[in-house]
């Protein structure tokens, strides 16, 4: 009897193991096509690694690509290619929010879920936008930081990415509104925006031109990971350490030495790995109709709490991770191996 019981138990155990091994993962049979602003950008490589982590857990197939020239046309070509390949979900960080609306709507007409992440596609061309935090919070955080560093007076400029970049332009809009509205900034002389196109050399060159034009320049906001280290290097090469300070959105590893050299008191960034990871979970849940793209819908993602779809300022749908990390001389070393 004992023998029969142990054989039965062994069989039950085997069946349990087999069904666990064959249990379908939520993303099996689905393909995600990621489109980022430009190839070779370490920020997006980090983002892709978040999608890859999710792919291991959920079992979807992943493709990723971005134009070498940061162009809207290049992104459109990549999207058309993904449509031909039959992807189920597009995750796009746009170089031009309006420029991709038509091709995204062609994709949606074929049943493809269109998400933007990092930099939005306009509301009429997407199902949902996924962002690290509200554009106002990200913009104002940088302004508060540099204003404090500058002692709330002196000349301030912004070295941005591309002139049509949706995320940078939104952050800048809120920075400019706050400069106007908040009395605390009345002695800051705002010089406006120059564009380094998310390119190291161009960001360096436009910074040098600014420094040549305004020898008493005091502060720079650089809301781009590609621009950050270029601007810091230029400040250093021009012998302006101590006079010109910067802040911005940067990778910790790019900026650690410059922060310790006193070129920035603080820079900021969310974790792009997490942004990719959450975007993948959201895309799969939408494709499986476990999540509906509507205000108030929530999603469970391992390691995250309170992820809820809300209405965005542009009338579309948006979901925030709500995480922004400061990198200072004290904290940056804890991040350099991550970002
Ligand atoms: C660059 C890109 C990206 C932006 C970061 C902060 O890598 O412009 O879109 O989110 O900087």
C-alpha cells in the first residue's frame, strides 16, 4: 500500500512539475517593437535592459531600434518595418510628438497597441503614454536646484536635446512658466534655450558659443543625458569651474567625476531600466486585455505600487512611475554601477 501511495505521489509531483514548466507566460506569442530617439544612447540601452528583464519574466519577443540621426523620418521607417513584421505592441520614445501620429494610427488600425514611453506621441496617435513623473515636477525640480546653486541671481540658460523633443519641450515649458510666476526667481536673468540635438559634440559646441557670448553666465540646465557630460566638459575646458554651475537629467556614471569636481551640486534622473520594465508589463497587459486604457485603471507590476492611468495635460492617457533620484557628491557613487 505504502508503495502504491509513493508511486501515486511521485506521479502527482511529476504532473505538477510538467504543468509548471508548460504554464504559459503572459507575454508568450506577443512581440514588442521598441523605437527610441536615437541609436547609441546609453539611456535607451538602459531602458531596453528593463524590457529585456520583463521579457524573461513574461516570455514576449523583443525588437528594438532607433535612427542614427534622431530623425522623425527614421523613426517612421522603423515603425513601418515593425508593422510589416507583425508586432503586437509598439513602445515609442518620439523625436516629434506630432510627427508620428499618422503612422501610429495606421498601426492601431491594424490592432497594434501603441504606447509612448519617455517622450510622448501626441494623444490622438497613442493608446497610453508612460512617463517617469509629471513634466512639471521634472522641470521645476531642475529649476529649484540650479536656482539654489546660483544664489537666486544671475544668467541662466538651457542646453536641450532636439528642438522638437516632446519631453524636453514640456519640461522647458514648465521651467519657463515657473520662472515667470515665482517671485523667488525674479533676479534670475533667463537667456533661453540652445539645442545640442542629443549629440555630445553639438552640445559641447553650443555650450562653448553660449560661454563666449555671455562671459558672466552663471547657470545651465541640461535636461538630456547625452548633453550633460558634454556641457560639464565644456565648463571644465573653458576654465569656468566655480563660476558656471549646471544641473540637469543625467546618467550617474557620466557625471560622477564632474559632480565631485563641483561642476554640478546635483543632477537628477529616474531609473530608465524601471521605465522600460513597467512599459513592457503595461503593453502586455493591454494586449491581453487584462488592462483597459482608461482613466482609473490600475496595473500590478512586480516591485511597483500605485500605478494608475490618469488623464494627461494633452487630453490623452498617461501613467507615471513617480520616481526621480538626485545625484550629489554624497549619493552619486551608489548609482554609478546601475546607470
Ligand atoms: C536623453 C533623451 C531622453 C531623455 C533623457 C533625460 O537620453 O533625450 O529622451 O529622457 O535624455
